């Protein structure tokens, strides 16, 4: 049974930590609870033909299933793979604390709040970034901020470290799958190939069906993940060693769009 009062206070404490210790500008997100805000559905479609790319064509968020289904029906099944997932929050300066966030594990809740706070901070400060780089920065900030939050509150890091390890393994696996897939752009996957094994490992992590019964890939699912993972390890290499508070200030003060990894290096004072 979720103790609503405790969960809301925990959420607000994470938000205070983001502002006080990590350099996030104060905003109105996660300040109030809205128990009518249930599941948030993110929908994604990817072309069936061609390579898997890290793009967000036909990406939308919906707050009820009827709107999601209505939108999905407008997209040609013969040309696009479709995929939808449930998220706890989306980057918005006035997003409330919904039931999805209140039911999440502590690790997941801290990560989601810090991840979304980065998006909000960058948007409100007019920082323009490439989608893939922005998502990777938000992931890096979220997982490192989560560990720092638990450390400062003298809580066990065991679950947090496991969460990070799973997330980074998933990122590595997704990148490997895309690389193998794009070599031939096959319509189906031979069950004996390494890519099939990789996808089964990814499915075990996510508990989602990426392969159909005929072993063909749902490209929309892989492509959605690829946006979050394609640049992650490059961004991690650039940002590691710089405290979260410092690099958030550097990104905010940079004054130019951050569209490439070289832009990011320049923004945080790193060389290639």
C-alpha cells in the first residue's frame, strides 16, 4: 500500500535536492499531486523499410488510450511499425505528481524526476540541443544525481547501482542490435544469429515483445530506445569527471546550440 503523504514528500525532497545541490533552476514541476493523472502513453512509429535511425518521427504523448488509438489508426500499418509505452512523466514545467510516479520504485522515481528536471531547465533557459544528445545528458544527470541523492541521505546504494548497471547494459545492447541490423536491413531475423540472442536478452530486461512471432523486429521499439542510447556513452565520456552542478551551469551559459558532440565538449571545456 502506497503511503501517499510520504511519497509526495519524498518527490518534493528530490526536487529540492535538484535545485539546491545540482543547479536546476526552480520551476513549478512536481509541486502538486494529481491522482487523476494516471498512465501517460508515449507512441512511436518507425518506417518498416530501411535502416534503424535515432530519429523521432511520429512521436507523441497521450493521457488516455482512446486518443492513443485514434492517432495510431491514422498511421499506415503497411508502411510503419508502431509501438507505445507507459511513462511516469514527460518534460513540462507544470507537470504534477501523477499516480505513475507515486507507484514507481525509489530508484526509478529519483531518476525520472532528475531526468525530466534537466529537460525543463534546458528548455526554460533557451538551450537548444540535438535530441539524442539531450536525452543522453538527461540520462547521465538522472543516474548520477540518483546516486548522489542516496549518498547524501545515507541510504544504501545497492539498488541504485543495480539500476544504473541495467540501464547501461540495455544501452550497450540496443546500440549493438542496431549496428547488426543495419548491416543488412533484413525483414526477418534468423533465430541462430547473434542479434536474435541480443534481442532476447533485451526483452528479458524490459519484459516487452520486441520480436514478433515470425522473429521480425518491431523497429519502432528499437528506434525509440536508440534515441536515448545512441550517444549515451559518448556523452558519458565527455561529462564524467565534471560535477552535475558545474556542467548544468556550463550548458546554460554556453549561448550556442549544442548539436554535435564537439559542441558539447566545447560547452564543458573538454578537448577531443
